[in-house]
C-alpha cells in the first residue's frame, strides 16, 4: 500500500488518516465516478497535487480533471431538476459527456443532460450540442419559431447553417439534424420550409484574429527594476526584489503577486486605455492548426459590442473568448486588441554566444 504524506500546505485541514481513506477508495475504485470526483477534489484542495494522486491511485491527471468537473456538473443536475432517469444513468457512467456540459449554466446543464440521455449521445456529439446551446443563450431574444429548449437550440443552429449553405447534400444533412432534435412543432416548421425554399443567406465571415509574431531581438526588450533617484542608500539597493524572466515572452515576476511582460510600443497598444495581458494557448481560437503559447491583450475599457472584434466574457465558470455575430445578451469584459505569438528561435543557446552573433 502506498503511503502518502500530506503537503505542507493543507488549507482544508484534511487529516492524514482521512486522506489515506480517500486514496484507498480511489485505488480500489470503490463507489461511483461521482464519488471519485468529489474525493479527488477534496485531496487537491487539501494540497495533494495531481501527480502524487496519480502515483497513489492510478487516476491520470486528465482523468482527475474530468471526474472532478463531471461531478460538479452532476451536482448541478440534481439541484436543477434533471429527470430521475438522467440522474440514474449519469450517476454510474459517462463522466466524459457531463464534462462537455461544463460551460453551460446550471439550468441549461440539466435540460441538456436530459437531451443527451434521451438521444444516447457520445462525448463528441455532446460537445457540439453544448456549443449550440451556449451560442443560443447569447441571443438577445428567442428567434421566431424556436423555444428555449436545448433541442430547439440545436434545431436553430442547424436551421441557420442550412440557410447559409448552397450545397444541397450538406443542406439536407443539416435540416435532418435539426428535425431530429427539434422539440416544438414551430421549430420543425421552420426547418421544413427550407426543403422548398432554397434561398441562401450569406454567412458573415468571422473577423481576422489580430495575431502578431515577435520577429526581431529588438522586439524583445528586457525589463529591469528601478531603484530610484540619487541619493540612495545600500538599504534602498538591497530592497529591490530579484527579477527573473520567464520564457518565451520574457514575463517578469517578483516576490509580490504582480508580474509584468515587455511588449513593443505598437500603435494598437499605445491607444489602449486599460490593457491587460492573459496567457493562453493559440488553439482556443478557431482555425489554429498549431497550438503554441500566446499573449492575449485585452482592453478592458472597450466593452461595447461590434461585429468586427473578439471579446472576453464570463461564461459562468471562467472567462472565455468569442466573436458574436449579433449583439449578445451578456456583459462583455473587454475587447481583444492583439494576440502575440512568441519569437521563433531555432537555437536558444546559439544566440547567447556574442562571437557567433557578431560573425
């Protein structure tokens, strides 16, 4: 039996005996997956990191995250009135499907879970359904003929995409998909009209994401701490915190909670009123074949919607980024003004040799 000592920091004051009991429960797969998610969340809050839990139980970090989030979604199903059949089904299996519903409101999770159970959808289909329901919730009012039911949300998404598509085969597939999930007769009628009306409504293209690539060494300034203006004492000199740079963007931290990052004086940055920087991976945005670290610069002063920009908003669980084709019925937190890619360096060590650079 693997013994696990608690980490030094134990904010939930979880006793070692309690932790060992949870680890045994997880290692022996006692109970259902919802209980596993609650147990893992309890251990993590008490200071046990995911790698240590993996070594003690066999639950890989990605599995831990899935059952923790899935258990939270399951709890919201209980609170918001999902059907007994749905609760019974998801209480014993399919944590991966509930994980895909994490971005929805608690009420939408319950009704969408009922839908995924009714149609026995897999995780990939559940992800598509969740996106349709989320996009539908951003509309300022219900579209004509469609109700607030998640099935009608999927029907509306299919109806909208079908209207924008001139390919008859794809258009027919979308209509069939919409009819499969439509929950009201009025929604079905809207879709059936497309079988005789072949008018194509051009799709408004999403705006181009404002990616910048750091190219030259001059684009990578180094930030140094400022001691102050003379006269200064030795104590003043010693009081300056140690500054270290974190690659690939040269982010700077010190002993406090604040960090800085150097960026060139691009006009877009100079004109921003309240810019902040968020670290992310590029594949959170559409049409990004390669995942790489990026800095997302958001101007918090620009909160007025326009159709030519991407915005940051609170999706109920965390912040998210989205382009809205029409004005959404939610509060925007700021506009993306620049997304910065790191400078490509083939050999990091090579550039440190001055004699090689000079040659």
